[in-house]
C-alpha cells in the first residue's frame, strides 16, 4: 500500500488525509447539489462541509485521546497537538460534525431535520473515501485469515505491515468501502421515498449501526479499544448507540410531515 501518496522534496503527502479531503469535497458538493434540487440553501451545505472538516478532525482526535491512548497523552500532554502522530477515531468525527452542524443550524434558524436529511446523503461518500485512505495506510486492518478474499501488507511502513507483515488479513477496509456504496444506495432510496423529515438520518443510523457492528468482529487492530475481555470494541459499543438513535429518531419523527422542524 502507499502510506504516502507522493512526495514533494522531503515532504510526504499522507494518503489518509488526502483521501479524507477528497471525500469531504465530493460529499459537500453532492449535498449542495441535492439541496439546490430540493429548493434548500446549497450554501448551507458548503458551510456544512467546512464545519464538518474542522469538527470531525477535532472530534476524532479527542475520541482517540480519551478512549484509545489516554495514558500516552497524560505522560506528555504536548502530544495532544502532534496531529501527525497518534490516531483519529471515526465515531468522534461523526459526533463532532453533528454538534457543529446543530450549532450552525441553530444560529441560522434552519429546518433541522430537513438539512440533516440532505447532509446524510453525502455521509456514505465520505465514509468510502475515508476507508480507501485506511486501505492505503494499512490502518483499521483485519484479523489473520485463510479466507480467499484477503489482503497482504508487504510494506512495514504501513500499520498492518508493521504488525502482520506478509500475513493474510481480512479485507476489512474493502468490506467497509463496499458497505458504504450499498449504504449510499439505501440512503438515496430512502431520501427519494421519505415520508417524514428525519427519516433519512434515522435510516443511516439504523443501517450503519447494524452493518458496522458485525464488520467490527473481523478487525484485528486491538489498540482501537476492546472491552469485556476483548468481546466487543469501542466502535461496536458506539454502533449500539447509533442503532438506538435511529430507533429514537424514527419513532419520534414518523408522525411529522415533511417540512416540520
């Protein structure tokens, strides 16, 4: 794989952050297009993109510090600001983005559920490119396997290559990318046939909560946080909350017609 996409002199361009930016741009412009078609404010979606990038980086970093390596950062707190070292947690990115969007909509007095539904249509795009970045870097890798579909990392500079050089691993990054494509199709279908505002967001929570929960069983990077003697990961616990949030939003909003705040 390619932890660094290319080099400019002695400076390398990290593949993960490059793909994250591509995903954010593609998702933002897609959501802006949906907003324009639906008679909503496309500029708000562009603002969502900027806010999402900033808040997702901060949120994912905070979650990493708190849930994955608190002792490492307590030992030397200045490491918190070394963004080029350590990790990021996707759950924190979702949480940070959602909080930032809610504050923005509150300040601009926008229809919360309408704009959250529009924004949700771009989330699978961002997830796809993020997992492509994971594939190129070799992070979020799978457990060793003899399954015919697998990945073998031969670059010791990649995370998976460092711990499992030359071993056959579950292609978890590819599973997540394929799942993101299916998720996008599901989200767009729900958006076109939605009966109440908030239905698209609820569908995303439900779908992602179930599918990622099961994919997590195939991951091999135990440093992401494991609980109950390694039975479940931090991500799986978060997915339970995602699913519960989906049920809550669906039940709460199903009696509200489109356009309700």
